[in-house]
C-alpha cells in the first residue's frame, strides 16, 4: 500500500464539520487516504467550535449586509489567464476579494484570522509557486471564491479534485451548471454563495467584490439574475494550450488533494474537452445577451503584450472609475511579474484531433487557427 504524508495545505482542511461529514459520507475513501481523512476530520471538529462562535456572533451583521455594488466577475475556462488578470486587478484598493484565509478557512476567517495567517506563514504552506504554473502563492493575493463555498456546501465543482472516484466524481461538474439543477440544489447553492459574498463584503466594509472562479463561466446568466448590476470580464485563450494546461493542472491538483481513486489521464483530457465545449456553447448565449456596457472580451495573448492598454479599456467599457489612481499599483505588480515564465506543452496528434473535432465553433468565434497535419507540413 502506498504511504502518503499528511497534507497540511489540503484545500478542504478548513471545511465546516457538518459539510465535511456529508462529503465523506457520500464518497468512498481509499485505504492509503484514511490517515489524511482522520486528520482532516479531527481538524474540522476542533475548528468547528470557534467556527460556531464566529457564526453566532456575526450571523446577524453579515445577514444584514448589502452589496452596495454588484460584483465584477472575471470569467473564462481554467488556464485562460483568469488568475493573472485577477491578481492584477485586485491591486486596485477599491476592490474586495477572497484572500487565502478567507477562502480555505472561511468559517474561521474572523476570530482566528491572525492565528491562521501565522500558521500558514510559519509552516510555509504558501511558499513557492503553484503546482500547475509558476505564479507565486502569497497571503495578499486572491483566491477563487468556489473554494470558500466548497467548505460550507456540497454544491462546488472543486470537490471533483478531492473525490474524483475514478471518474464518477464528474457529478460535481453539474454543480457549475446550477441553473440546470433541481430547485433544492439551486437554493442550497444560492444560500451558500450569497452568504460567502456578504461575509467578505462585511469584512471589507462594503467594498465592491472582484471575483474569479472559472466555473462562473458556466452560470453567467444565473449570476446576472442574482446580481443584476454585475459586470463580466471574459478572458479567452488558444484552446490547445488551454486544454493541455488544464489537464496538467487537474492531474497535479488531484495528486495533492485526491482522497479516492484518480481517473486515467485520457479520461481527464476527454472530460476537459467535453466541459470546454459545454461551457462555451452556454457562455456565448448568455454573455452576448447582455448590454455591451456589462461585459468585455479580452484575448489572453493580446492582453499579455499590452496589459496597461487593456486594463484601461476594461475600466472604460464597464464604467469602472479609478483607473488612473490604480495605475501605480498595476505598474508595481507588472514589474514584479516581468520574469514570469509560462509552461510549455507538446500537442500530440490524438489530442489535437479530439480538440479539432469538438471545438470548431470556438476556433471560428475567436479567430484561432486550427492545427492539422497539413498545417504542420506547411511549417
């Protein structure tokens, strides 16, 4: 039996106890992961005591909190540059966002915020680059709000990485397409999602939220219905690179977080292609149904060449004030990232053909060139 060390930076380590018990009751655990699960159950139980007092003390103030401005959402498939764009935009002090403590330790992010920050720093849990790319983890950079929701609800696609169950874990993909789910699940999602947004808004004293979670790309219409004033920044990228990079990310994250049987590499790739097609057929319908003042399309490759020009365009088109005031903060972050190196991947013919057969509509819509055997020969 494979021996595994306990992962102290597991993304569900701060899961609320009742939610954690639901998750492990609904999913099988393989023998080599039982030690990790016992540790996480113990941690979740211990953290549940201060979490209860935090809920008791702050429930009414949070419930009464109003979003003065609806969120600005960065949407796009995994690995399309959403993280880089959010890291950059959140340097603008007018925005609020989910930091690491307010994400993975959401239920304890008020009373225990300082001790948890110290814990993460002392154990160097955020030291170094992320496993899927070369972007740095730090306590002052944002994370995806889905990981906060994953700690208090079963309606989160992030659970797919923890409980893939040899492929059966794709059931969690359906939580991203929440408007297609039964009413009970939609209500659970809305209640949890609205609560996490109100709590972070309360902590930031009413600042406008700037959020990024790739699965939001699956539910633009639902988010617009819930938050009518929401704005959307849709960033897109070459589909070959996006799918290869997403497969690399899922494999590495499952190696870190998976608590049952991992699916095959081929299954992961096929699932990503299926999800990619499903997302963008839905996105094109929902995004372009909105007023042009509510969304903007950004090409990742072009954005990387001229980020300042595109940032200004984002602010102008979406009617966001404060670009000039935020520019020095953007300049500082861009200077820090000037030596960043992207991952490189080799496209094999089998994966290339799968992408070509399924995603022609995406190539045509965004003007990307499709690679074929003839294209390779010409080069």
